[in-house]
DNA sequence: CTGAAAGCGCTTACAG
DNA sequence: CTGAAAGCGCTTACAG
């Protein structure tokens, strides 16, 4: 395999010059560049990335870490979509992608440590935001370039992140349900330790407050593991909810199925509104009213922010909201 | 940041010895190992991966390349699941994962070239198998370690691959439908240039032949882009099919929805059988009869084969089938 | 505009 | 069991 020295010899220049041609250094003459490039082509020369990175002290790699289980276990399209978005900017900016492989939280933390200490990546994208996250804290403590997809619960001002405006999003959803006449709305699913859930609860409450309504605490059901039980409990309440807000289309379908078993019809008896706009949601019966959150864009921007941070470690932290869109279909009806 | 030299000094040994301790070399005394390890801990020393790889001429990285669009556009759980499987063995064997980021086929090919020529990865996992694939051909020509998830159309004997037994799988499905009385079965969806589709067509035909039936060519509909049109055409046939075999649950739902619009009921008028066992398929109406193909296992084994190939480049090529399981639910009925 | 030299931080025959 | 030395294949001040 040809090295930079072979190219240098064949082109009658020094290795330094070849190196500069590779980097398209402006102070090399066009003539030299042309000659060297020709030789590189002839010899099918590709620079050795490891050597280049070692000398240049960078990696041109972005680490992507997904929270333990969270993303993958959930068979929703979040993961592939966000990766597509990240890939798009990574590719455009000539970065590679390195995925965390750990299964347990501990393994992932060790891996992240190794990624930064062993100089495997130039920066890291955290695909989640949650409370008391040792990985988040580690990255902060090390002052290592990273960005989070989601809104970190702490140190927001000093960290780069990208998210939907989940407060506003939930408020809009609840506004919509209230406009349909619903006043007893349950919020089912979603780990309350995740920022995303908390923000949505907040938006929920803002809408209620705005309309002079009071939230019944029994309507908050954030235990994802026992959907069926949760629904039973909810439906046995004196003031049983007439609408349900849930955070993912897949969960919405699970809920609808359980409801049907209880002979409760959607949307006639209970309205369901969701978030994520799964590709299937248009094909389902009833077609789901849900929110498009533009996951691709989330990933795209996250990588964008990270690359900027890597290039300029001292710049001010960036945050932004990616737009969302309520998609009204058939799973919500007027309260009768 | 501490280097191997700092550790060596602090431990009163040579850098070579530190290096050997890191590699847990057997010929280093336990006493020395202990001392060096202690120092490493004290100094929070992590070996620089780039340097190590440059010197050792390996990368401890596995490249994962997904066919252009194929995996991601399709919002099915294949991608996250197969990555989970790959991650599991990669993590166990201390390999990292590097994802291809290209969008177009050309970009992906360039990226793969760069991965191998620039020594970014020790081996590559191809997440698809198809005809005339320049990436496959390149990897073969370079004699670079790689494994394919799927059955390559050519050079099977010399290449490592892992797949379901798609011929047998399809045969079983058609046997099942025939046992229910169906004799006019359509096969909808799936690019015929992909090995997976071709194998399933073969299984389809084997079942027909076995039962002394003849396949009507009009029943093969492999144009994925216009499902609705395809169904219309199919349903206007004189011998309109009484059952439809499709290759993915998501497509099955699309089909069911279109059928309902035509006032054709599933499974009463037409039976639907599918493949992939999506997490949702149990919640759908009608609950889908489909095949569990164990995607995690596919990824796990693929990485396993690849690591073995990397460690032993001259060993005989390995292939294996991952088991599949027909899951009978409610979308198929006896022909009436 | 180009080159010689030092260096990036490791590994690994070779020698003892 | 351990060390000195060469080398992995680049980059980048420094000098001219």
C-alpha cells in the first residue's frame, strides 16, 4: 500500500508537500498540486487516517450515544430517523460516525469515557436528556464537546442542545382537546425522569390553567410498563377521562387496542391524541391525530451544533427548537 | 493528558513494559503489572487509540453500511434491531462501530473505499444483498474482510453471510395458505433485484409445484411504489387472488387499508400473510399473521462472522440461517 | 512556494 | 521478564 513517501518520491517533492496537497493548502503552486494529485491517482494512494489523526490531534469522528434501551427497545422510528439526520451533516462536513455499543448504563458510561480519553471522537451527540445522568455530568466535567438531542434538565445555558418546544407542543394539543369540549384529559406514558415528559406535563398544565380548569393528579399515568392496568384504573375513575394524550403513536395503538377490549370506542367514547407521526399512523383505524416532530431535522441540527462546537470550543452555547406540526386525523371527536 | 512515557517514568519501567501491561502480556511479572496498573489509575491514563492502531496496524472498528435508502427510508424496525445485535457482539469483542453516512449509492461506495483504503475499519458489514452491487464487488476485489446480512446473489461459497432461509420461509407460508384452501395467491411488494425477494419467490413456486398448482404470473407484483394501483389491478383480475403474501408488516397494513377502501374485507374476502413481525402487529386490527425473523440474531451473528474473518483472513467462508417462526394471528382465513 | 526535522503516542521484533 | 530502538504514516512549526 502506497504511503506519503512513495508519492513524494514519484512526484519528486518532499512528503511535507504531499501532505499540503492533500490538505489543499493555499501556498502550494497549482502546478505542484496537479503533479502530486496525478501521482496519487496513479498509485491509488489514500492517506492513512490513523496516522493523520495522530499527527493532527483530531479524529474527524462524531460519537453517537443512545441511552440504554430507551431508543432501540422502543421500536419507533426515532433512532433511524435521527441517525439519517446526523449522517447528512456528518457526511457533508466529512465526519464519520461512531456508535456506542454498550447495553447497560454502566457499559455506556465506560464507553463514553474511553471515547473521550482515548481520543476516539472529536465530539459526542447524546440522543436523550434525563435527570442525574452520569454521562452528561462526565462530559460537562471534562468540558468535552457534546450536544444533546432533547432539553437537558440542568445547565441549559451552558450546553448545546436541540429539541422540539415540548411545552408549547403539549399546550397546543391540550388546547385542541379542550376546544373539542374535553375537560378530563389523561396523560399516559413516558418516563417522568426524562425532560421530554416533564416539559409536556408543563405544557399540559399551562393549557389547563389558561382555561381556568384544574388538573386531576390521577390523570397523570407515567408508568409505561403496565399500560393495560393503567387504563383499567383510569376507566374505573368516577370522572373517567374523555380524552387521552400519549407521547408515541405506538403506545397510542396499544392503548386503542386495550380500550377496544374494554368495549370503549375511539374516538366515540374516548379521544386519543399522540405525538411522533409514525409512518403507519395514516393507515391505522382510526387514523391517528398526532404531531410531526421532524426527527431528521433534530439529528441534522444536533450534528451541526456539534461540529460548530468542535471547531470553536469557546463559542456561546446554542439551543434551538425544531418546529412541530399537529396533524389532525380521526382519533379525536367532540365530547358528547 | 498522560502518555505511556509518563506512566513509564512514574512506574520506573520502560514504555515497552507499560505497553505490554496494557496488552496484559503473559511474560510480564505480576508485580510489575500491579505497579504499572496502579500508576495508570493514579494518572488517569488511557492509551491513545489512534497511536495504538497506527503502530499495531489495526483499528478495532467494524464498518456498518446500509444500502442507500433501503433500510432507513423504510421505517421498519430492521435497522435498530440489527444494530442492536451487531452492537452486542462488537461490544463483547471490544470493537467499535462506524456507520456509513452517504446518501446516494455513489457516496456510499466512495465512503466504503475510503474506509478500507484509509484503514478506518478492520472489516465491513453489508446490511443488504443485491444484484450487481459495486460495493460488494469492490470488497471482494480488494479481498477485504466483510460479511453480508442477506444472501449474496453471486460467489456465495466464498463469502461470509447470514440470512434467514427465505426459500423455506416463503414455502412454509404458501403451504399454510394452500392448506387453508387458497390457490390464487398474490405476492406483492419487494424489489426483485434484492436476493431476499428472489429467494421468497422461489419458495413460493416450490410450494405451488409441490401441490401441483400453477402460478399465474400476474400475481407477482414487485412494484413497491404504487401499492394502491397494484391492488386495483389485482382485484380486477378475472381470477382475483384470495390471499396476498407480502414481505413487511408495514406494507401489509398499507394493503389492508387500501383493501378496506375497496370494501374488501380482511380476512373474510382476502387473507393477508406477511413477514417481519413488527412490534405493532399484535395490536392491529386484524392482528397480522406474520413471520418472526429474529433480526437481532442476524446482526449478532453477522458481527460474529466478521470478527472471526478479521482474526483469520484465510479461514473458510461461513454461512448460516437464522431460524424463523410463523406467528398465526387473525389475518388469514379459510377460503370460502 | 517548498523542504528537513521533529514529533504525534503507541507496538514489536530483537536482544539479553 | 524487561529494555533500547526502530517504526507505524502522517502533520506542522521553522527556516529559507
